[in-house]
């Protein structure tokens, strides 16, 4: 049985004494004593590094968190760590990395990582839904055109309303009803284009995510 020297044991003990939810405290302690933590035995070092990586995510240090996730993934692969604390640490780390990429608005990169997760665990609904969420955040060119059309129709409707109020009503009463109908039709068309575009985009993203998960599930069952 290996025993840590007194100073290293104290370093690890003090780290473990930090409250689990004191994420800022964990980050400060790890970064202050990083050299000493790196000198710990592997299990103690990995335990501290895992807690530090999680703390970075919880304190919104997403860029640093991604770097540490890559470091953890490298260790997990090299040391062939299948589980840690009863959990699939590889999948958990990948998921957290994808979440950080998502928070940084790097949606294509987040999508790529989540697709790797779905390949590993196609039956887990959480991963499939997160893939769908990443796809939703990526706006294709056609969707931006529908939004532009919605704005254009709304502006045109506003112009017609202005003409209706300041020209037609005072001077051309007979045209009031047709012009009013025109602005209602333009507003309805703008809203309709927006709703149809957004709904189709949401439906398409869900369909892509479900189809990908199902394809991976069938591949794993072969």
C-alpha cells in the first residue's frame, strides 16, 4: 500500500476539505497549488483534476473547461478508465465539453461532439435531444430568408397602415375597407411565414436527430 508523504497528503486532504459546491474555492485552490497537485499519486491527482474541471464549468469558465476536458479525455484513453465513481466518465466528459461549446455559441463543434456521444450511447434520450438543440441553434440560409420575408411583410403592412390612417381615412373613405384588409393580409402573411419557417426548422432538426440516433442504434445491434 502506497502512502503519500506528509506535505502531499496535507495538500490532498485540504483539497478534499473544500465544500463540494464551493466551485470558486476549488478553482482557486487547484490553480494555486497546481504544481503540488501534479506531484500527487495518479488517483489523487485525477480526483483533484476531475473536481477542478467540473468546477470550471460551474463557474462559467467554458474556454478553460474545454481545455481540461481534452486533458481528461486523453488521460481516460491512455489509462483505460472505463468508469469513475460508478459513471461512464468518458461519456460524461464529452457531454460537458459539448455543453461548454454550446455556451460559447460554437454550435457546429458542439454538434460534432454530441454526435460522437450518440454513436456511443444511441439509446440515451438526453444526448439525442441535445443534438437536436445544437441543430436548432444553427440557422440555415433558407430560414434567414423566411425571417427577412417576415420583416419585409411587416414593414409593408406598417406602411399600408400609415397610408390608411393619414391618407385613405381622411380623403378616400371608400377605399378604407380594402386598404384595411390589405394590411391585415400582409401582417397575417408575415406571421405565417415566420411560424411555418420556424416550425419546419424545428421539425427537420428533430427528424435529423432521431434518424441519426436510430441509425447508430441499428449499427450497434448488428
